[in-house]
């Protein structure tokens, strides 16, 4: 009997190239924070709150559009071409955002970058899941989250290295006329050009998803790629399994098929998990770090140092998640994360309620980020990339990713309002309730998927439904 030997170097190589979409996602998402004090003065919007908010959130509109169209493009053109398109969008955004002298073109290029994020966030994890052997899939899809975290940390480090130190007594005019105010903020965006161009060039060398090729009735090409992944026996077994899930399906996916009664239960699971990954509240800590740490008694300088600490913790525990996802399983880690965050938020809310400041709050924040980084952050993407049926995976992934970005917008938009109405203590207690609700949903609805092929996962959901 022929032994199956996986070509791990080839698998890892194409995974890393695809995951560069995650790296650029993380960088593009965070870089604007470091440039904010300087471009606001350059464009004279430092005293116009709605334009400040529009500059920070405009990319999110692009994310939503990118996520929505990712389903059509991934089903119509495959997984590879939209990844190349995302690389083009990241490159245009990086060059354009740093080159403009007017606010409106600045926003246009931020929207273009958001389109790239929306495409990459949906297609990169899906592509990796479709080329990965079952026993390695969790770790490989988690690489996409790892590169997002690395991209975030890279943006923070690049911003720190590029910016000249700003004197404590610097006026708006001094900052505007400084190197930071005229040129430095541009280099923060331009620094993304090198990885974006690298992603663009390398994406031409990765193969198309064999599952997409089989769906597009290109069996010879699919078998060739599957053989390169795991040899002839592996290729024939995978092809047989994939073909079994594609009976009576066409290459063109109808939205009615995605929303059909048959698929609705698994689509609801995907939408709820995607929204829960945002509404568990952790991104509030990243987006509103200044408010959270200063209200806990830290100065702005201390706050910046604390953000670096949280970035390192985020990276460390994402690496831990990669080591545990295929051993502990998706369901166990999702349950651990939702329960852990619920407890931590109760304690963090209590810190604010009883006016406990300083190191206690920092410890709670670090525990929350560590818990999120090894559970809900990477594992949600793993689950989303593997629970949808082969015949509608691209379109269904687009629906779930759109839900995720809508939830991200709702979370970011409502935090200042909730913080004003409920204060910090009540807001974190609300997030604790959401996390407890998420725990119950996962416990009741999410089966374990570790170690199963995508076709076996599909069959297990059909049985559950």
C-alpha cells in the first residue's frame, strides 16, 4: 500500500505567501494610529471631530465592500486572482496615502486599502484551509492570524522608529512644521509598499485552490496540485471526497443557495461566531487604549509603553494557539476563550467600579489579550474557513466576514456611547454578559472539527442539522 507523505515545505511555502494578506491587513489597519497626530494637523482637521473620525474609520467602509464582493470574486475567479487583486490594492493604498496633499484623496486611498483588507480577511484563511491537509489545517490557518498580529506589531514598531520625538510642550504649529508633520507620517504609509509588492509578486507563484479547480471542472490541474501536496494516493483520496460534496452543484453560486433552508443553520453559526469575535470586546482595548489606560491612572508615555506590552503578549499567545489548535481542538479553545474573557471582564469592571488603578488594570488587560489571542482571535478564522460546504464556501465566507466587519464597526462606534452611559465598569460587565452568552452558543451549537477533512466536517454538520 502506497504511503502518504506530505510535502510540508511546499504546503508551508504557499501558506506563508497567502498569509501575507494577513500581514498587510494588520499593518494597514494599525499604521494610521501612529500617523494620526501628524496628518490631522497637516490636513487641518485636529479640531473637527467628524473628519477625524472619518479618517480613522473610512477604511472600514472599504473592508465591508471588500468582504461583500469577496464571495462573488472567489467563486467566479478562484482564490488566487482575488489575492493578487488584494496585493494591488494594498500597494496602491500604501503609495497613494503617503503621497497626497489633500484630505479627500487621502480618504480615497484609505478606502482602497480597506478593500484590500476586506478581500484578504475573507480569502486568505479560506485558501489556506482548502490547500491544507486535515491534521495540519488548524495550525496553518492560524498562521494567517499570526501574520495579522505581526503586521500590527510591525506597524507599531515602524511608527515608533520613523517618528521624531515630540516635545511635551509642542504646539500644533510646531508639530505641523516638523519633519513628522510634513514627511514622517508619509513614510509610515510608504513603508507598507515593500511587503505589498512582495505579496503581489509571490502570489503569482502559488497554485489555485484544488477544491475550486474541481468545482470549476478542471480535474487535471486539481490532481496535479494535490499530488504535489501529498502524492498520488493522497490526491486520489482527496479528489474522491471533494467530488462527493460537489454533486449537482454548478460553478456559479446563487445567493438563494447560500441562504437556503438546508444551509441556513451552518450559516447562522458562522455569522454568530464572526460577530462574537468582535463583540467579545477585546478590540475596544486596542482601539481605545488611550482612554482605557489613562482612565486607569497612566500617563500618555506610560500608555504607549503599555501598548507595546499588549502587542508582545498578543504575539506570544497567538503562537501558543498555533501549538494547541490541532491538539486541544477548536471547540475547547473557543469555550475556554469565551468563559475566560467573561470572568476577566467581571474583574476588570470591578476594578473601575472600586477605583482600583495602575498595575491591577494592566494585569487584567494583559490577561484578556492573552486569552483572546490563544482562542477567539485565531480559532474563529479557523472555524469559519472550514465549516461551510465546498459548493458555497466562498460566498458563505463572504457573508460571515461581512458580519464580522459590521460587528467591528458597531463595537467601535458604540464604545464611547456605552462608556458614557454605563461608565467603564458597566461597559465591561456588558461585555462579560456577551461572552457568557457566546459560551452557551458555542457549547450548544459548535461541533468539534479537528482532524477532519473539509468534506468530513461538511458531513458532520449535515448530520447535526
